[in-house]
């Protein structure tokens, strides 16, 4: 208990805990993209993968609660750290010498807010209807329903536009956040330049993969 309180009472401890949640979410993005990419390749393969993810008890009752906790924790901790940083500044950030700081590193909180709004939309689009289908209405499981549900959601140009903008901002968020998370965890050695290139590539490729999926279903259906 003392370790827990000491960890979260220090800025370094908070950054480390936030970095852990960030790494977990980054890995989840890769898994989520892999599943969604199947919808471009084969409707049957996507249905099978989605059915497995939607009915596997480990995914549903262990990984899913951990994921929800990680999302909430990451954003709450981000807001806490931002508030503390702002409170410790003797003058407005815009009047300070920002050195080599990028625009994104200075405005992570704003991209984070947009991404949080997107996650709320994503929950409304997919997670809440899924919970209603399985646990509230208790409808019989239909293994080939997932592909049709996804295609239906991506017929709205407004929804697709929101997804595209959100994933572009996610890419910008990851360009700074992914590398920063690794540094917060103490990963800073001779491999750092290679790791930085990897995180930059990841930050662009993964979000753009989601964008291409949304555009593919919007254009082709």
C-alpha cells in the first residue's frame, strides 16, 4: 500500500504509471487493427474473429475491463499531470522559451480530448450496442452479424469524417506520446534512435490503417 501511495504522490511515479497504460493501449491498437483489417480481406474471417473476441470469456471478463480501466486511467492521469504542470508554470506557456518542443508535445491535452470524444463515439457505435445485444436484450448469437454492423456504421459521411479526423489526431498524439512513454519507463539507451524511428512509423501506420478501413467500407458499400 505504501508503494502505491508513494508512486502516485510523485510526478515521476505518475508519469511511469501513465506510460504503462499508454503501452497497453498501443498494443491494443495493434490487435484491434489486425481484427478490423480482416473486414477488408474477408467478411467471413472478420465475422469469425469478431465472434471469438465477443464470446471468449478471457477477452470479455478480463481483458475488456482492464482495457476500460486503462483508457480511463490514462486520460485522467494525463489531465492531472497537465493541471500540475500548468500550476507550476510562473507564466503562460506561450511566453516561455519552448526550445525544441514540438507543437504536439505542447498540446497533448487537446489532442487527448478529441481522442477521448472519439472513444465515446466508438463506444456508442459498437460497445454499447454489443452489450445491449448480448446482456440486455439477450438475443441469440448470430456469428455472421459483425461485418454487416460495421459496414452499416461506415455509411454515414459524418461518422467517417469524425473517424478520419480522430485517427489523424491520434497519429499526432502517438508521434510524441509513444516515444515519451518509453522514456518515462527508463528505456533510453544506444537503441533509442532506432526505437524512435519505430515509434514514429507505428504512430503513422496504425492510425492510417484505421482510416483506410473506414474509407474502404464507405466507398465500396
